[in-house]
C-alpha cells in the first residue's frame, strides 16, 4: 500500500496559528497533524518509504521536519498551492511515484485532518476502494455522501441532512483500478491547465469505480481548517478524563477571573461541582491576603473557606518560623506587611546590613524607588543574605491588560546585583501544595491555570494532569511551540467547556 497526504494549502482560517508555520505542523495533543497521519499509516502497515507528502505553503519547514523525523518519506512541492483545487497536487504526487507502484493500492488523505489509529485501521480492512465517512455528524458546509447498499452513489456539499448518509472525512482508500481512474482524472485537469476541488474528482470517480462507505463513527477524527476546529480537535484528542478526578487546583488571576471580571464558564463549572469534588484555589498573587480571595470567591457564588485558599504567604511564614529569622527587609504593600507582622510576632523590619537576616520580595503594589534601592544595596553589602521571594510571575492579568508583577521586581534586582532568590515559595514550587498532595494521589488531581511556566510546571512537578485555559496569559500559538511531553493534558477557553 501507498499513501498520499495532501498538505499544501494555506488555510487562512487558522491565523494566527499558521502565520509562521504550515497548517500540517500545527500540533494536536502535542503531535503535528502530519505526524498523526504518518504514525497512523505506519501502524496500518504502510512503510514510511511508501508515503508521499505534498506541501506548498511554508514548504521549507515541512521539508526540514521530514528530513529530521522521516527522511524516507517522499516530499513533493506544489508551487501553485494558493489555488483552491486538489487535483493538481494529487497529479504531482501520482506522477512522482515509482512506475510500478500504479498496481498497488493507495491511501489518500487531507493534511488538514487528524485521525486516530482506529479510523485508519477501519479503512485499511476494506478489500476494495472506500471513502471514510462519519454517520454520527452533519455540517451544513461539510462534504457529505449518500450511500446505497453500502456503496457511495453521490458526494457533495449541498446534501440536506435527511438525505445524507455520512459526512466525508477526507480519507480514502483506492484499489489499483480506482487509483488508475483518479490518476486519469487528475492528469486530464493538469493537461487542460485547470484545477478542481477533490469533491469534484471523487464525484467523477464514484461514477466509474465502486467505492464502499466505511463508517468511522465512534473513532476520533477532526478536520482542522479554522481556529474553532483547533479547539474541537484539542478536546477530542486530549489525554484528559474527568472520570476519577477528585481534586482540582485552580489558579485565580486569568483562570477564575481577570481583574474584576469573572470568567463565567469556569465559575459555573466550579459551582456545579464544588460539593462532589475538592477545589483548592491557588494564587501566586501576594498583593492581597488569603481572606481577600476567600471573600471574592464567595461573592462570585463559589463557597469556600480559608483552608482551600492557598498563597505563598503560608510557606513563607513557615520558613521564617522554622529558621527563626526575625530581622528582615520586606518589599510588600501595607496590608501584607501588617499580615506578616501579625503572623510573626517577633518580626522586625530593617534595612541595616549588619542586622538584616533576609530580604523578602512579594508582589509589592506600593513599590518605590527607595525600596528597590535599599534592597539592591542589602544584596550587595551582604552576599550571604538570605534572599526570598513569594513568586516569580512576570505579569499579573487585569481587565485592562497585563501589569508588572513580582518577577519584574526580581528582574530589576538581578540586573542590579546579579542575585536571584534562594527560595521562591509560589508556583511551580510544590511546597505550596503539600497540604493537597498529602490528601490526594496525582491521578486524582488536575491543576488548572493560564500560565505555562508556573501552572504547567507545577502540575508536572506534582505528576498530575494540567488543564490550560486560554482566558489569561497563554495563547494557543505559545502552546503549539511545546514538545509532545510538555503539552497540556487539555486545552480549553475556560472550564465551562467541560460542562458540554
């Protein structure tokens, strides 16, 4: 068997995700669309050397990818990829194949689709020619098929729901006869210097060769031509299962709310599940107190208590107590300063380099140049001074945009002194979740957040699932840069998508 993957098009509906990369290299569950198909065909018994890929848009990137990962695959360049048709690139691929291969069967698929192994396996089991369809779906704009006694008799986009047997999935298998017919159709289009959509060619093909309908309903597949399709595929191919999850660890800023604006879907998900599952609300933001977050969550309709609100102030206080550090210089606003004074009765604030035992940086919303100056001088005057930070977030999301957070303060101090904190208590440090991990196994937990460098890393450190929400800092383009093992278990706009 041979296989041709038609991956030449520039799907503008995938902007900005494919602005600098070909659509075929967009990742679903951490794996490029093209790689999904290559693996599926390989598992169905197609040798790598028998696979051809037709590329056009960003051809160089696909070439480099295949040379690195699958050097045996035949790559065909379509210089006219901006044309809407598929017959010209198909003709290029068929003509580039070895002459004797015309007697072999052929898989043919759209590079804009992703299939699981079972979908390709069902098609491979058919002895003759077949078109894969899904009888469980219907889309007004989708290509549909009508089948009679198992054979496809019509294919097109204007078929009403009551008449359609299935939605075409962009996957076909051709025996030697059907392959020869389709090759003639494609060659004629090229000879006449015209092109046509694949649906036109398949319509001609089914009038000249028998094509069986293979129903792949119940398998996982998706056409990925728009950003909405990406969202669908992300959920359909995710590794996440809600079953067995007893505990959710939720970030706050960017996940439950942005600034003063709640994120309705996430709030609804928590409200519906809070009596069946444990919810811990974990934030690195130390510009406010745990009681502030508890009150705010309650005002949103999420009943919770102080035990289920976790901030880096708790491990910071424990650290200072355990080491009996009492003389510190503190970058914090007045309310947080008062909170720490109350929790640590012997705490004394000092900028005296002889007396100071530790420098502590929080998200100081009342930061002044004098504070920064004194902190920088302390770090230089005492190179052994204990340097502590509640967290390292660079920005804090608000309803108006992102504003500088504690990480920016730390960056300034590093630039001035060359020092970085000895200990950072916030995410991704698992010290923050010791109370939670003592009660729940990793498989029972999921961390939900909008930041890769804190939320995702903490989930990885714990060993549990990570759900990335796109309601805060992280974009889908940024996620697509991750490797397969770094990819989130699930990507959603917000947790409300788990309610559908």
